[in-house]
């Protein structure tokens, strides 16, 4: 099959802000980064300067990116959960697969649902566009890098050196030059963490360069839309897990040869959840009406500005119970803290083992000792102390034009009252339009999804023979059907990571059912999946 439809190559990474060299002068501290490959990618396409995640943590943000829907509207807002989204919600690659694209994901998922076998042709550590059965097939290929994940910067020296082995000595970042934001104490712990984080970004940049070189070597670069993104901010306090710029503002680079003029610098507000409808639109595929995101490119590569505001939120973070909502326009960020009596930095068993989290705890303890000795506390600045304070303001407002690090809360400043009222109203209208399941007690939500703690099962597909072809349907609303001619060989292997929602592996290749199947002689098995439900049992029917 030969096609002129564009391919799509998604390259995603973890836990970074726009700390790439190409964002120098746009995002604070970006000039520190060594990222030649991503800089070249941006020079060959469009760099988006105001792209925002829906959540400052992995699972909820990735659910938004891969469904085109606000997490608070479909129930994927808590970190972690296994949600039961509305029946119309599906994962993005399934739309491409239904349209004849080969879909591959290498390999990370974490969409807050169990990934159905109908989503990807191949979801594994070896997935690649090169594995498609016909070199003429268009592809939607996704690569998910892990080296920038927050955990990496805290590895022991030997392990860190192995993880960043491609970073040359002259590319290593000097801790003494680390551009620490003012909300971090200027200590060796924070300078080392910042420099190591930058080293992981350079390592990731080498990885991106390898993928792009493969695309070029295969002669596919000219007909492939390349999209680079990260799902939320860097893995340090007041970034990852916080609804600030440092938690939500992301790099976004798109290269579309012959369509997007090289070197474009775009300033419009975009949600990362706009990516799903955008790539569908530019590939000429219908954008589902239920998607909340809007295309920011049209089918001819014309730039669109669909958003006056960018919205986001923070909900339960593992054992941390909190609820925050935020909205941003081109100048201000407004944050509404629904639990102002709770500390911004509650105990978090996983993150509290990291040196930067420990450093804040140690410095706060030292200040308590100072106070107990009759001294004035001086280990933290007033701004830094707000991170570990026992409470937080009910509302926060920041003028990002003059205060990019969000250091001065203007919510009580009469000079900014108009902006406060406008953003309050925008957040209320957004909540009214899409709903907010984060406001529902989680126990109630879980009971609605899984009554009595029992997961609902997808109905088995019905299979009939018509004119020698096999037709199938499923009574479960929103279900997708897969089919295979591979006989059951063994019990499904354990999930690689049950929490991440990695597809189960039963050793069989499942095709997405899009219409009557006319196989050769033998048995065809059908199975149905619905997001949030257990998959159905197989229905086999002899063909031929």
C-alpha cells in the first residue's frame, strides 16, 4: 500500500520544562542547557513558547495527551488511579490504526487506564516504524524517553555516569553555574541536582538525535511530522506535582518539512491535550466531537490560536491529598487552592527520599532549632519557606510578565483586581462546561466505577458470518473489538507494570476490527475492550 499521507513521529520525555537551548531568552535558565539536536529540530520547524500540561505529574498529564480530554472531566486526575472514562473516550493511536496507519509505542504508557490491545500494533521495548509489515504504510510512531525522569538525577555517581554515558565531558553542566530559581535554597544539594538534571537533558538530546538520524536514513524525514514534548515540569519541589509554571509549562517543537516554515516561534497558548486533535487534523482524519482539545494547526499547516486560557490542576499525588485548580492567560497565572489548610509539601513517601526534598526538610528543622534557641530563622528565605509552610493561600495570582518565577502573590493587590476577577470567572466557566470529578470524593467515584470493588467486564463480541465474511459487534457501549488468527499459546504474561497500564501480553497479534473480516481457512478469535473494564473472553469462529 502506497500513500502520501504524512507520518507522525512523537518523541516524548519526562519531567522537564523548556530547559532547552532553543528556548534561551524565552524560559528562565534555558541558556544553561546543551541540546544541539533539539535546537536543530526547532530551527527546522516551529517552537511553541506557551505550551502547558493539564497536570504537573505523569499519569494525569499523559491521559490528557493521549485522549485529548481534561483529566478532571474523564476521571484521570488522581495520581495514580485506574479510571473508567466515558464510553466515547479512546486512546489516540486507535484512531490512526482505524485509518490504516501502523501504530507503534516504545514503550511507556501510563494513561491512567489499562491500555487495550486495540490501541497499538506494537507496544514494546522494540517497537519501531521499521517493523511495519508494508514499507508503504503510513505510521504513527511514539518513542518515550525515560532518562530525564526525576529519579535519574539522584542516582549514585556510578549509575548516573552509566545513564548519561553519551554526554561528553565538555557538555557536562557545572553546578556552580546552575541558574537556580529563587524558590530554591542555594546549596550544594540543589546545585548538584540542577546540573545533573541538565546532564540528563543532554543525554536525552543525543537519544532524540539518534531517532531523527534513523528517520533521515530511511528517507522518511520529508513526509513525517515530528512532534517533541514533555508531559510536565522537572522533578524537584515546586515543579513536578505543583500547579505553577515550573510544573506545567512545557517544551513543544513541531517540524513539518515543506509545510511549516523553518524557525517559526509561536506564542499562542496551547494545551498538550490539543496535540491529539491537532495530529488527527493535519493527517486529514476526523477529530472526535468529544475531545476537549482543539487543533492548533490546520490541514495545510496554518497556525490556529484556539485558546484564550490554559487550564490545569493538581489532585491526589499518591498518598498526598490535595486539590488545586489553575488558569493562565498570556500574562497572569491564577491558582485556586481548595485545601488552603494543607501544606504545599505534604509528606510524600516516594519523593521524600530524594535529596532535594530532604534538604528542604533539614533546613526547616534547623530553623525550628534556631527558633527554639531564641534566634531568628535564616536557613530559608520567606519565599522558600512557603513551600514547606503548614498552609497556603486560598488564591494565588502572579504577573508572569514581571515575575516569571511566581514569587509575589498579587491576589490581594487592588491594582490587579480586574485580572483576578476575570481569571476566577474563566476557571468557574471551565468547570461548569466540562465538570470536575476531582470535586467528588474518591471513594464515591471508585464505587461508581467498580461497584463493590468489582471491575465491570466488557461483553463478549457477537460474531456472525455474512457472505463468507465475519462480522462482529459488541453490546458494551464504547467497546473496541480486536481479532486475531493466532491461537492461544499460553496464559497472558504478567503486566510489565500493572500501575502503568501496559498492555497484557498473550503472545498473539491483535488487529483492530474496522469492518468484515475475510480470512483464509482457520479459526478467527475476537475479543472486546472498553477503557476501564476488564476485556471480554475470546469468541472463536472457524472461517473458510
